[in-house]
């Protein structure tokens, strides 16, 4: 880590060899307390992911992102184009949260919650270990000729991969079109839902290609989040770090020797379990997804050689270098304040949001009229926005004084996500009008029942 030869790792990618060709990775199966915790958390995450499309509220999905029809439902609250500002605020808040979270805790999201990592490490990689064995057995199988064993294992794995990719594709599509529409696509002939059928095939092919071939390259080459680390992380950010003052100089362990070297015995177990093929002892790197496999591997070795755990652990570079506790910096405080401010605005917008918006304004360029019966009339414009996904029926009545609202129809029907504009006339007795600006209260009733 401290000489030119070791720092050359930054000039290359671990997944590319000297000839520029891809190096296929065979990470060793991890085990340990962090891996167990990630397995439990991933199981909970997968339960939510696959179960959410089936949860309904008032006969509508609790979550829906129908970009095509511009229908969005988040936790049972319907959103449309008119709520774009709230969605934009929520997106900005989420981005600030990611920035703050990364600034403080590094790339822990990638290792513990990111769907790509959860699917790859907790489902598809486990299938590899189950069918083909650990890293050495997988490599041996891939390099062996096509015999009965290889044909059986490969086609078994590919078949399971395709089935899971099909399931993930259907789940992904359910979040877009809803579980009911997805069920129609599945149960009727493809000719009746050709677009939906093609969408399922496309999504299945994409997921299948990612998990059977693209794999860790999605995190290293495609995902922009890893590249943001260079901007977001600082010396106080919590990352998976190698305690180099304690571990250096590295030296293989030998029996019956008085050890003067560091605690790192250069066993390379941390490298062998890494799903992106890096050596964490070189420091924070773009490819690291904070999966904690190296921590578990190193802790296991430290136990065997009777050394303290934590040679590789969650820590900041400042903690490793100066042996100081974590500090909440002014930069973290600034992002926290901005995040709290945005959360306040989003919360206020959601609390004050109504399902129906009604705007009433006096029709411009028209003056009041004195009727034959002595009453005074004025013309108003009413604009009604139905934010829900079911029809609304409304009626209007004067609240605070006798009078009449001439609307042309007693009940106005507004279709889902529709804007209706009407005109109506208010008739009042002359004695009720004392000033040029007379306030009237209008009650709006829900007549759908």
C-alpha cells in the first residue's frame, strides 16, 4: 500500500487482464457474522420486493410507477402530472439523503440494500455455489471439456437463472402496470397483449444477461454511484478499511517464530472472497461495494492465529491513521440541515395535499348585473381537479347567506385525474351587499354516495 509497485493497482481494473480481456471472477463463498446479517436483511428485502405488488389499498396497488399512463401511487397516495412538484421534491430529498448517507457511511447501500447486489450475491451466486461448488470447483468446471457433469450442471443453472429472471421481470413489470394488468397479460394469448408479452421477454432477457454474464460489471462499469465516491467521500467517511498501521509490514506466518511483522499474514483470503476482484488492503477503491465479505474472511483468519479481530473493519481513514473516534463534521451538519429542511417541505406538501382541488375566481372583464327581481348577480369560473383514480361527484351551495348558485347542473362529475372547468352565477339579495368586495362562503359537497 505504501510503495509504487503496490499503487499500480489504480492503473488497472481487477476484471481486465493485461491483454485487455475480461478476467472472469470466482469469488470464494463467504461466511461470517456480516454475511449472516446480510442474508437476513436480504430475505426481508426480497419479501418486500416480491410482495408489494400484491398489496392493495382501496382496490389500487399500494405502489405503482406507470410512466406510460402517468399514474403514480406511493404508499396508497395517488400522484399525477399535477403533483410533479411533490415528486420532484421527493426525488431531490432522496438524492440529498444518498449524498449524506454516503458522506457518513460510505457505500454501505450498495453492499446491503442495492437490488443488483442482493440478487447477485444472495440469489444467483448462491445458486452457483449450490450447483457448481465453491470457487475452485466452478473454475475447474468452466475449464473442463463438455462432459455429462458439465452439461447437467450448466443447463440446470441456466434453467434456474432464466426462471428467476422471468420472475424478476414480471415483478418489475407489476410495479409499472399493476398486478391485475400483468395477470391479464399472463393468462390470455400473447396476440391479445403483444406489447406486454414483448415487454416481459425484453425484461427477462436483460435480467438474464446481467446475472449470467454481465454480473459485477454492472457495479464497476455502469453504475454511476461508485464514481460519486470520489466526490462524496472524505477522510471522516465510514468505509471498509484495512488497518495498515497494525497490519504492515505483511509477512507469511511461520511456526515457532518471534513475529516482528504486522498482523497481516498475506493469506489473501480478503481478495479471494471479493465479488469485484479487488484487494481492500490497497485502500478505498471504485470497485468496492462494501459487501463485508473481506471483513468476515479476515476476522476468521485472525481468530485462527489468535489475533484481535478488526484488521479489516468499518472505519474512516482518519480513525485508522490517528486512532480517533468518528467525528460529525461541519460538512455532515450542513447536509443534515438541508435534508431536514427538504423533509419538512415534503411532509408539509403531503399533509396539506387534498384529493380534490377547487379554484373559484370571478370571471374577468364582466361586471355584476342587477336582475329584474332586484337581486345582484355575478359570474364566476370554477376549476376542479380530481387527483384520485376514481370519479368524483360534487355539488355547490352557499353557506353564510341566502342566495342561489346557478350552475346548469346540480351535480358535477369529474373523471379520474381530470380537470373540469365550469362557469356559474351567484344571485344575492341587494341588502346582503354592503361593499364592492363582498365575501361569500361556498360549501362543496361530495355526492358520490
